[in-house]
C-alpha cells in the first residue's frame, strides 16, 4: 500500500490529491501509512487540495499527524483556509491537547515510573482516568514496565491522538484492553464528558453558585487556569472563585464552550458581550473561535432585529394604505354623497335664515 509510484509519492498521496474518499478509505483499511512522505504527507495533500472535512477527519482518525513540518504544517492549512467551524474546532482540540502534553512537566500532577527507574513521566491524573476508565490502575502498572520513549509516545497519543509512532501507540492501546473505548479525541467524546457531572471534581464559585468542571479541560483551554494550577505547589483545593464580576450565566456558557467549542444559538446580546470580555480575561487561544462565533451570532441578531423592524414598518404602511383606500371608497359611495349634499344644504339654509333674521331685526 505504501509502494512509491512517482517521486516518493504513494497511492494514498494520489488518492488525496484526487479527493477520492472511497479510495482513501480502502487504502487506509489495508494498512497504508497516513504519514508517508515525499516531503509532504497525504494530509498535506488533503488540506491543500480539498475542503472536504470527511477526508481530513478520516486521515486524522488513522493517525495522520497535523503537525508534520514542511514549510506549512497541515494544521496551518486549516488555520489559513476558509474551512467551516466544525473542522476548525476539531483541529483546535488536537492542537490544544498536543501542546498541553508538550508542557506536561510544568503542569502535570501525577508521575508514571518507567523501566529506567530514574526516569519518570509527568501526566494529568484526571485526564488519564477519563481516557482509561476502570483500567487506569492496571495500565499504569503496565506502563512502569516500558521504557521512557515508548511511554512518552503512548501518552502523547492518549492526550491528542498525535505521536511520533502512531502505529505503536495504537497497538499499545489495544493491548491494554482499550479497544472498545474511543481511541481518538472527537466532539462526541467531549459532549459526553461535559454531561458527566459525576466525574467533575472541580468547582468554580460565581455569585455564590458553583459550576463543576474537569481541571484538565480548564488547564488545556485557558491560559489563566493553566498558570493558576501549574505554578502553585501543594494546592489540593478543588475550587476557585471567579473574579470577572460577570453573570453566572456567561461563565457557565464559557465553561460549556471550553468543552464543546460552540455556543448556544439563543444567547442574549448581554451574555455575548460578557463572553467576549471573558475571552481575554481567561486567556483563551484566538484559534478557539469564540470571538468569531460571538461576532456571527451578534450579526445574525442584528439582521433578525432589522428584519422584524422592516416587517413592522411594512405592516404599519400597509395598514395606512388600507385606511386610505377605505376612506377613498367611503367618499365614492352614493349614500355618502347624498349625506354630504344634505349637510351642505342644511348649512346653506342656516346661513340664509341668519341673513334674513339680521335684516329683519334692523
């Protein structure tokens, strides 16, 4: 499947260049390497030649590396091109958690011993408990029997789906009995995690009410929380106070956005404005797309308001026109003409009477 056809390009390169989803799927299922390179990987070809999210997501699910360096990385194509929100959010998840693991030594709260006894790998315990589930303790024991490079490669894969040797990492994942669990981070996983209130052990206090969350989500997505938890030693507190002085609802929506990467469509203008300010306070990465979504929703609300005003104005105008037509029709009515004639005649008689009365008096 990885036989070079022309200048180190493989069948998978050509399939991506031709935007053939079915051929790409067949090649990957037969074992084609998604990171084979002619200086560019198949994912480079997919990102630069197509805006088909299905193709890009398929390659990612088979371990394609969005950070492979070649002038522009695949992730750079996504950032620089006009892709739809969904694929940008998915890449944002990959990048946030990839960077999160890259800096794990300064933010990790858990150490995993390796085969080399003097070598320990830092990690975030709540993230691994989420990814491994009930097999957490068992897998940690097995990792102690592996060397540092292998453990690091596997954990990078667990955090972000990206590693130097994805095939080895996937094999370890399956050997550890995790085949039935979702291997790659995706939107559905984070939606389930957001809805799982029982696994949320951290609280943010706002206006005497609390919002529950997972510490690793807050750290991976917010520069403020990352700094807060990374450089405070012996901090076993499971809650923090919010100091933005914004409403509880806006903070709740912000935390929800950190999990799902999208906003509710029916948020008020007040909440949207507060979220825009909170983005800077909590130091969210610009690629998270919060500001773009806020701007889009505000624009939609303005258009909707203008449309309603135009509809109201047109309705009023139509009503006035109907009144004018009605009045015009009344004036054209023969009965109305007789009525007007009678009134004028009566007025004439009154004037005539007054004229004779005044002359007679004199």
